[in-house]
């Protein structure tokens, strides 16, 4: 009977069923002395419990070192990895956490642990063994040979999730480029699958010829994809130039995956971008115009979420998409206020922003998901945001309920430094209908008085618009 299963990339045979995944977490932060102490304590506990057995397993669970404000401990890292696996559509059947003082060059986790995982995979009927760590070509080859199920590392899993969620042609090109660039240096680690006979004079066979052929074919495809993405970049540049002809500033939403960017985007714009608790639900950028309290228009851009150890190939491949971040006048850094490792998430986002050269841009930290906090936590976050000031301005919101959206819009107004708001007094003849319409449409009118054929207006508006109306300006009332 034909097997009924669904692959991670979405292909299926027969009636679909989720692939069964065994998760392997690793922690190399524990010191050897702490590890030995933990093992001794664990053995003592076993002896005290039954008086006979002694645990000598190298994977004995020992207390994790206290995590700093910017480090995930092993359990939190595995919990995040569990979300990634769920987003990929797999069913988790078992989890293993290995603690070592340093990685094993051959297998990452050590030969004893490999044997243990092989037994667990066989007994749980696992289809996949997923490592919450990047594997070198050698490690991938050795684990493939030793384990009874397919082996994927963290980067392969993230690339697969991206492939599932890419909807536009551009997104699909970017994902394929990242996958091929990741695959190319690892072809040598798949010699067995390619029937390579050996190395050296007289031992080279059709396998090596096939390997070199595949390398050339993949490299040609990579060059073709880069060429197509260059075309995409040119089109984006032309679109941006057309937008700049009628200057409307862009504000980009950035943040850790699943921080609520798409929900906030929909709340601000009234759009209908997919909202999902699954990671990387948004890959393709979205642009919508909104009106700020000052009456000026801005474009809001929703972008792909970042994550700890985001593969460099993804940052490179998605540079065409992330140009919206590079070109934005201000950034909204969406943070999950309910997360237990928010400082680590912030650090990872800032690492990517630094790589994009966007870290110095005006940035507002949006503390999202107030609705998930209890009263004490909520009051603390709100008080913290109210005491903040530029350049570290924070605004507490709930994109789900709409709480805090007003103050956020006001903060965006203040962050657009290239066209700051100016208070001015204007005197406009009543027959200047076009000028009065421009004032009504692009400024906030505080006072209005009529004197004969003239209208006296006290307004606040962007410097660019006030400057164009200098012929009607009486005086500035400060910045």
C-alpha cells in the first residue's frame, strides 16, 4: 500500500498526514565542571531512589546555567524550535535535549547520543530528525548514515517554512536562491546518495561526474536567480523613484517573527494581511497608506519577521524585499511584551538591522500584546512606555484590541524628522480655494477667524507644506 504522508514542502501522496518529527536540542553553554557536578548529583538521586542503578548517560538532565537578559536557555530555545516545527506542519513525537561543553566535530552531539537518538527514532516511528542547530556538511553526512530517518538542521527547516509561505514570484525566487546557496557547499556531504565510487587516480566513477554536473547546474541556476532578482530590484527602485516624485514617507514594521506585525499592520491600515500565530506567515512585503494625526500621509510597510540565528543566505536573498527597511524614514520595532525572552528577541532584530545598515534610523519600540498581560505586568509596561523619550521612545499597544494606537500614531508623527511638524499662522484670501483645500487636507487647523476677504488660520503641518505656503504665512510659532 502506498505510504500516506505529507512532506515538509507540502507535497503529498494519498491522504495527507503530518510527518512525524523527533526534535534534538543542544546546549553548549554548560561548563564541564558544572556538567560533572550535575551528573554526580543525578547519579546520587538515582541511587537514593532505588538503591541499585546508576545513571551514566552523557545526556543526563542537569540544571541549566542562569540565562542572561539576552540569552535563551536550552529549554526556551527548544520551545521556540518547537514552534518552528509546528509552523512547518510536522507532528512532534519525541524531544531530546543534549548538553555538552563543546560540539562534537563529527556528529555535533557525540556517538553515544547518536545511538540513543537512533533508538528513539525507531521506536517512535519518526520520519524526520530535526536539529536545533546548524550542521556542517560532515556532520550532516555522518548523521544521515547513522540515523534511521531524514536529518534536517535549523536552517533547512527555516528555509522550508519560507518555501511554504512564499506566494509571489519574487518571494519564490528569493527562497529558491537561499535554498540553493545553502545546498551547494553541502553536495560533497551527499556522496553516498550520488553513488560516488571514490577519490584518487583510477577510482573516480560516474558519481563524481554527477556531483560536478550537479554543482555546475546549481551554480547556473543561482546565477539565473540572481539576475532575475536584480531585475526585481530595478523595478522596486523605479517604483520608489515614482513615489519619491510625490514625497510620502515610508514607515517599516520590523520585529521578531510572531511579534504581531501583521495584526498591527491591519489595525493601522484597515488591510487584510494574513494574521497567523505560525512563524513567518508574512514573507512578501505589503504597502498601505495611512493618515497621521497631523493629517499627512505615510506609507506603512509590513516585512518578513526575523529570528534568532536567521540564516545569512536568507538575509542576502531577501535583500530586495528588505530594501523597504533600508529606504524607510522610520522603523516601528514590534516587540512581544508577553514574551519571556524579549531582550534576546530585541538583540536579534538589531543584529539584522545592523547588517542592513538601518540601525541608526529613527525607531519606535512598540510593546505589543498588552491584552495577554495580567494587570500588574500591563501597568508596568504602560508606565515604562510613558516614561520613555526619543531616541528610545516606547509605545505600549494591543494590536488585537486597538489599545494604544492613538499614541502610536502621534509617536510616528514626531519620528518623521526629515519633514518635521511646524506651528504657523496663515492669512489666506477666501478666493484661494486650492490653498485652503491644501491646508484642510494636509494640516491640523487649531483656530480659524474671518476678517473681510481673509481667513486667519493657526495650523500645525509638515515643514514642506508650510514652506510652500510662505506667501500666506504671518509668523512661525516654533517647532
